[in-house]
C-alpha cells in the first residue's frame, strides 16, 4: 500500500469541504479558500456575500469590508471596546473583526435569514464567550427597537441577493440610525452603484440631511462611472477622521479616495432626499459583476 494519497483523494480527512444548502432567501454556499487553511467564502445565489478567516478574523478580504473596518478602527482609541449594531449578518465578518481588534465589545447583529444564521454558526462558529448577539429579523425593524443613544457604531451591510432593499435607503431609516447612535457615534453603509451613480448620489444627499458630517469612500474608477462597484458612506453628528480614513483607503490593495466638504456637495448636487415614498432601492449589477452570471 502506497504512503501517497491517490490524486483524487483529499490530502487529509480534515480538508475543508464546500457546503451548499437552501436558506430562506436563496441558496447559500460556503466555499473554502485553498490559500488560507480555515478561510471561507459565503455566497448567496452565486453572489459573494462574506469572507471569513477563522484563524485570523482581523484579516478582511473584500475591499468594501476593509473600508468598513477602517471606520471601526477610527471610531475610538485602539482596543477600546465599542457597542456596535450590525445591520446585515452574512458570515459575521465584521463582528469577528471587532471581537479580535476590540475584545469585550458588545455587538448586536440583525440578519433576516434564519436558515443562513444556522448555516454560518454551525460551520463557522463564533469565538466562545464573545458578546455577540445575533437576532433574526428585518434590519429596519431591529433598528427601530433599539434604545436611543445605545450604539457607538452602526454598520449597515444589507443586501437581498445583490440589491439593497428600498426601505433601508430613506431619510426615515437614517434618522432612526442617528437616534440610536450615541453622541459622536458613527454610521457606515456599504452601497453599490454604477454608471451615473444616481443611487449613490441620492444616498449621499439623504445622509447629509440626517447627519452633520458625511464622507464617501470609493475608488476613482467607480466615481467616474467606469465600473459598477461598492462604496462606503460614513456619517456622524461629530467631525469625521477624514484624513486618517483617506490615508488608510489610499494604502489598500485597491486604493480609494474619500470625498468630503465641497467635493461631496458637488457629488450630491441636484439629487433629492430619498423618502419612504420615493425610495427605489439599489440598481441591479450588470451580468458578471460580483460573480453573478
């Protein structure tokens, strides 16, 4: 009997195996990363949703998630625990990141898909004892139920497949986020758009109506309409660390810029504030974007 494995056999019984199953909002898959032994990609109906490295939760693969992580890094002194509300759970990438970088932070996660929560927590368990509560429910309903001035940060990363639900884009939604934040707290949202960026410009105008200070983190090729991509909107009632955010975003593998002040005013000029009545949600990405065939 040979000591070598057959070419069609896994190298060891512990080799990770892809998992795919129906969940409430589609078909989810957990795909192992061949380059990182305990890292996984979560997809929903073929669209990449989250990436998690269980051995190194402070490693953030997706560019938009790294930008959200920059916001969290700069939300308070390094290592200081935060109270964070996550709207959208996925594979719980950012809650794991916060637990790794700010141990003892209290985190509450809203995720609509109960079967997805079960899949993720079964195969990608959270750190034992981590104060991370996952609530199955609609993000806006969960936000509405949170006490005023109860969060240091709110991270919004909610997609129904590849689309942001319309009820999470209005001034009413953002006003509630402002209510839940403590003074000096920060709101950040992952947004997707392309072409003339009508959706992103409208979201910027709406955030400027709800918060005193707003910034937008995006790649230059996104802002000039060259391609459909993600951008991160950041808002607070207190001045934002725009220079520090810009330095971090510029140093990323896919460098981004930070729009503030007059540049942001010009970007949003002429675009009306989005209300519950006028909200239309985000546009569908072109075929082939975000892994969608």
